[in-house]
């Protein structure tokens, strides 16, 4: 049933109880506003949150396939890596894609960086849902161009299109899932996208050795990972936070009821969102101005440092790169596939544990263990310079597998944590900026990996990774708050201070034109209910 929220007031003087005046809607439990979070009357429905997570996740699976295409030059069954030459263009198999790996990878990452940066403000104007749909159209177009290309220039064009769409989709979908998910399940709902990204990797890894016709395989992957989520997303509502910040209160309440279910207290959650709105209608320029606040600038700088640092480790722990760092012989196809599956299992473990263990304990434990395993790997490589590799091979492979497993948990967890820390008033623009820097860091990490290995050696590279992971664990423990089970609005209040940094408006200003509100109340003659909490 559509419930109209006409006016609200909050009284803060003397620390007394706050009152919110809401128009009469569906029957409700009068005690639910004061009920503790997680009580039976306040438990949200998970069904539609899972539906939204899977719809977005399928799009991320397509992005995983795009990333997997970057590894095809390394996935030849015979173990020959063709990074610096074009192949014969006589076959119709997937191996036609094996041209210059550096250029093929750089184009998509740089384009993704541009896509994230360009669409941060567009999300504020048009909403995350519309940007996601537009990005999926771009991804599909990129797959079609890739399927029909038979030379370097069309292939690079397709990668550029895919990169732009990829950046637009990742930025908008990440913000969307953060905002539609409830605090009690947000961790798992968000990390599902990272799990399906790893699934996309493994799908391409698994199919690289099969003699598919290139255009058939690419169109199959492209159609499934773009058209299906597109049809799914059309039926989902916009983010409730975006609707509130566009002063579409009725639509926001309907969206909250859709994602939380009829038994959840959506009215109180809606009121909490509106309490942090500083303007009647938020624009991209408003978000840019908000980002100039000192507390927001410090959060952006800290997040940039963490993301760039973790991406260096994340890149070196991928199925291909970890082998080039830890082995001196050629990369083998079967080993890359196995390591891809191990990383996938790490992401699944993160999705399962993040809402039970908590962000901070899981984060610190994962990075500390990553630091320890990379330290041991470097030491083993240093020792094996004077000993036979066969003596240490079993131990080496086991520890490397643990390192790759843990790397599958660290990046999704850090991304989730940083996304939760930004207030709604700047989230779309700030995350677009951070993800843009993240993909630039991906290019730098990929291009400097071999030079770092040549300069300080493989043991030194792994010791450097160990130090980075140890630093990440220390920053997380001392500098970041626990966000498990908390709403985004409550996280903002605790991290920034309710009144110190974000000038919170009172509920009486939720509707800017009170005369219009009174006129609508007189016309509709609705009974008003006073709710206290």
C-alpha cells in the first residue's frame, strides 16, 4: 500500500524524546520504533535484497569475464606466454585473441578509470539504476565488437568500450547495493558481486583450453552477463537514499518496503535517512562541495592510500601474476586455473563470514595472515637459491595457496568497509573518484611488477608485499571503526559526528515548503499519526 509521508519534526532541545509526524499508512506495531535493531518486529526480509544482489552480481560476472580475457595470453595449455607479438590469425578459436597483452590490458583499465570518474556525478543526477542499465548496454556492445574483430585496432576499440562501461557499472552498482542492503546482511550482499567476479574469471580460465569458435564463445558470455541482468534490473526500484536526496519521499518509502518487507519498520529507517539530508534536492555540485569538508578529505586520502596499496598486493596475487613472482619457469595452464578457484573460495569465505565475524576482526586477521604467508614465501625463495627446489616444493605450493586464498578475502572486505564509511551526501562522487584511482593503480601495478621483481628479486618482492599487508592490518585496527550490523546513517553519525562535521538538518525541514504540505493535508484530509521513539 502506498504510504505518503507528508511532514516530520524532530525535537532535540533538552535531550527529550524525538517525534516524527507521518501520514497514516499501513498498520504498524507501535513499539517497533523503540525496538532494538534485530528484534523480530524489525527483521528485514532477505528475498528482494538477494534478488538485487544476484542481478548486480551477474553484471559483475561479465566484468570478471572481461578481466579473464586479459589472462588468455598466459593460459595456453603448452605454457607459452605470447606477450609481445601478434599470433597467426588463421584460426577461429579463442586463441586468436593472443596479441600484445600489455596493450590489451592497459586499454580496459584506463577506460574503466575514466568510466568511474565520469559517472560519479551522473549517478547523483540520474540514479544508480539508470547508469547500470546504460553500462550494461555498453558492455554488450563491447562484446559484439570483440566477437567480430579480427585485428588489433577493432579489438582495442572493443576493450575501450568495455572499460568505459565496466567503470560505469562498477561505480554505480557498488553504491546501489550498499544503499539497498540492510545493515545486518550488507556485508554478504555486497561481497556476492566480488564472488561472481571471480566466477567470471574462472569461467574464462576454464573455457580457454576448449576449441570454441571465438565469436560463439564471446557472444555467449556477453549475452548472458549483460542481457539477463539488464532484464532483471529493470524491475528493481531505485536506491531509497537516492530517492530521498531527490525529495521523492513516497517513492523512497515504497523502495524501502520492497527491499525490507512489510514487517520491517521502514518509516523509522526513512526518517533516519532524511535526518542527514542537507539540501532539499541533492545535485552533483552539492556532492563536490560536501567533499571539500576536512573530514571527508581525510577519509578520501586514507581510502586512496589503502586501495592503491591493496591493489599492488591484489595484482600480485592473481592467478597469473603470483606465478610470475613466485616461479621462474613458464606459467602453466592448470596451475592458473587452480589458483583462480582458490581465490574464488576465498571470496566465498569472505561473503559467509563478514556479517558474523565483523569487518575489523576479519580484516585484521586476513591481512596479518597474508603478511605472514608472503614473508614465508619470500624466505623459501631465498633459501632455495642454495638448495634443490624439490626439497621445499610441497611446502611452497601449500603456503602459496593459502596466500592466494587470503587475497580473495582482503580486497572485497576493504572495498566494502571503505564504501560504508562515506556518507550518502558524497558516496557516489567519492567512490567514483576512488575506484578511478584504483584502476589507474591497476595499470601501474601491472606495468611495474616485472621491474620490481628484477630490481629487488622475487624474495624481496614478497617481503615488500608482507610489509604492505602488515601496514594494512595496523591501519585497519587503529584507524577504522567496526561497522557490522549498523545502518549507513548510524555509521556516518559515529564516524564523522552527528553535528560536528555534517550539519544535520532537523526533520521539520524534510519538506521545504510547509505551505504546500498543509495544502495537501487539507485536500486529502488525512489523519496524522504521532510516533515517538
